[in-house]
């Protein structure tokens, strides 16, 4: 117990700094997730984001408890063991090694296993054969009327997916439909009605997220809507 109190007091500044940095990182994650939830168009997407929000809040509570615990323990040590140590200004080389909990928190920001390797192999379109790809229509096709949509969505730790379209050159994407089941060379669960669209070049994309709301690079193709 004495050694623990001595450690907490000697590295008090470093511990507060580590807790503050983690709190700021988690606070940023929480803000981003709340903004994503406001913009989400599908209930499946909101459910995944809400899980991320809940886990982030839980970690923030843990950080708060650790911060208060540090203050209380150092205060007790100062009163009960006034001669236990000599106050020193901690240097960079004296900062304690982060605990396993801190490392686990930082890992929340890391790319999920396998995703980084997958992204390095993605072409400019973002489509990954056998994982995220369009089978119908294909890039360069001419389409009209009600267009059946099919493809493959089969990624590790599947969360949800949605598919959208936009007139080429526009910024905003318009949602078509969404789902949360693996699809292998099959219909995506809906069709794209182009009857009310003006003829021209359009972009279709599949947006896929894992169960931690980490997004894969969207799979984008270009088609031409004709009368």
C-alpha cells in the first residue's frame, strides 16, 4: 500500500495528463458518434452508432472514477504519510508506462483486425472482389426504369450496409435501402427506380460498416440513366 501511494504521488502529474488525454479522445469519439447518429437515415445504422455511444460513455465514467480515485488516494497519502516521499517534478522519462486499461482504450481508435490489410488492396473504386462489390448493374452500364440491384457484401464483423445514388458532380447521396445480413452474389434487397430521374451519369455506392461502426471504403460505380 505504501509503495502504491508513493507511486501515485510521484507520478501524479503524469497520471492526470494521461487521464486527460484519454478523456479528450473519448470525448471526441462521443461527439462524432452523436453527429453521425443525427445524420443517419436507417434504424440499423442508428443502433450500431448507439452501441458505440454507450461504450464511449462507459469508458468516460471509468476515467472519471480513476481521476477522483487518484485525487482521494493522494490526499490520504499526504495526510497519513507526510514524510513518505519528497515532492518532485516528473520528467518525460519518469512518466509511468500506460496500464493495460489505457492501452485497451486506445485500441478503440485502431482499425479493426483485417480492415487495414483489406483497405490497402482496394482499387480506386473501393470495391473488393468477394467482399464488397456490385454485380448488377456494372460500372459503365446504361440503365432505365426499375433497376434490380445485386452484389456481394461479406466482410468480417458485419454490422450494416446501405446503398445510395447521386447525380455525378453532386455532393449529397440519396439512400435507396439498407440491411444487416451477409449477401453473396445475390440481390441486395431492393431495386432502384430511375423513372423520375433526369437522364445522365449517376454514381451508385455501397457503404459498409462493421459492428463497431468502422466504415470500409465505399464501393462506387458509375452508370448512365437513359430514357
